[in-house]
């Protein structure tokens, strides 16, 4: 099994650690060399290399101790960190001298090996006190780095949880809107058929069968928030056929759909309430009927859909006002799905034109 993708971040992290270690060794070793404390330069760099290696070996212990203190209140945590500082002042020289003794025994010293003081002797404790001015800031830097990383992880986790909760909220809102829309559609369709039961029973039977097919498609679409415009328009054709059977020649339909727009994704059942409003409020009340116009095209990475009728339209004072549950739910669904990247406008044309714009995702 190929584990290269999993190893790459770890190798990169170790490469960064090694680069930082080399930078510290060369920087502080050069300082010792040019200040005249240690010569030659390679010996100064090696001495700093041993020291910073000791600090890196201490870092996991500091991280473990900070994690243990994380759940405590402020006072015990500060006391614990101060106790950790006292331990670090002893551990860093202990690790440094242990590495130095190991190098001496292997004769790997750069230049003559120095005589090291006996562990825990008076000279050794004197060296511990002298190095405290450097070791304490190093310990404090490790503590601050651990807390900064911990706060960053917590902030990132909170952000991820917030995004997940927002997504679930939007999905719940969409489900609620769909649960309102489907009964609304069913009620209006059944109401249309009820008018035909006594006038033309055979036609009413055919429409009931057709309605069953539409309801099956509604149930199939309930598992997905979006589908292609081609699938949405296929559903609309079925609905329009039911209304044409009821209204006869009074309902005429003009389709103007750009072929390239058919593959674009749209919210399921987003057009049905718009078409229903156009028929119920724009065409059916007029004795001579009217024309339902359905247009769709792409422009500027957006899908534009227009549902128009030749009815009386709206008065100027009502153009921007949501019209019933269909328009209100459509606005709410578009807002939840696309935020500010969508628009739904009511325009005056030959009658009323509903213009819908959403991102063209396909």
C-alpha cells in the first residue's frame, strides 16, 4: 500500500525542525566564535548543536506537562508551569552534559574534549545557575508555542463546528420549505382535478394518473437538493399538461430554452411554484386565457430563467412584494442555497415576468 501522501506532511515537518535546528546552531555558534568565547568555528557550532538538541529533547516533556495542566484553573496552572520551569533548569544541563559525555567517550568532539564537571557537584550546580538566563526563556518559548498551537487548534475546531452547524441549519430550513411546498402543490393540483370530476370524468381519471407520475418524481427528487435543468423542465412539462387539460386552448405555452443551459444544476422543484403562480393568477382568471413563457439561458457564469405570463400583472406598488407561499418559499430556498449569488425579481412585461438568477454549476 502506498503511504507516500501520509508520509509527506510528516517528512516536511521534520525537515522544518532540522532547518530550524541548523539555523539556531549556526547563528549562536557564530556569535560564540566572533565574540571569542569558543574557537574554532566548527567547535562553537557543535557546542550549540548539542545545546539545542537538548532543548528539542525537552520539548515533548514540556508539551506533555502543558497538556496535563490544561484543565486546571489559573492559579494551579501557573504554579505547575513554575514547577516545570524549575525542573527544566535541571533537565536541560543534564541532557546537554549527558550528550557531551557520550561524544567524549566516542571521541567525536570537535577539537579537544573538555573536562566536564561531575553531575550534581558544586561546579555543576554553578553551571546550572549560570545557564538559567538562557534556559528559562527557552522553556517559556516552548510553553508559549504550545499554548498558541492549542488555541489555534481550538479556534479551527470551533470554526469547523460552526460551518457544520450552519450547513445543518440550512438543510433543516430547506427540508422545512420543501415540506410546505409539496402539500401546497398537491392541494392545488387536486383542486384543479376536482373541477373536472363531474364535467369530464374520463379526463379527470387521466389527470389523476398523470398526477401520480408527478408525485413519484417529487418523491424521487426529495433525496437531492439539486438536479439538472433538463430534469426540472421535464417535471414542469408534466404539470403544464395537467393544467392544459383543464384550461384547454386558453393556456398556450412558449418554450425558449437554450440547449447549453439544460445541464446546469437547479434546486429541485424550484420552478413549479413560479409556473403555478403564472397559470393560477395570470392566465386562469382571464376569459381569453393567455400564454405562459418559459425561458432559460446562460450568461456571465450564471443561469437565467424567466417565467412569464400575459395576465394583468402587478400594480407598481406590489412589484417587490412576495406573492404567496410559492414566491416566499422560492426566495427563502434560493437565499439558503446560494446566499447573495442569486436573485429573484418580479418584472412587468406583457404581464408578469419572474426572473431567476443562480450560479451555473455545470
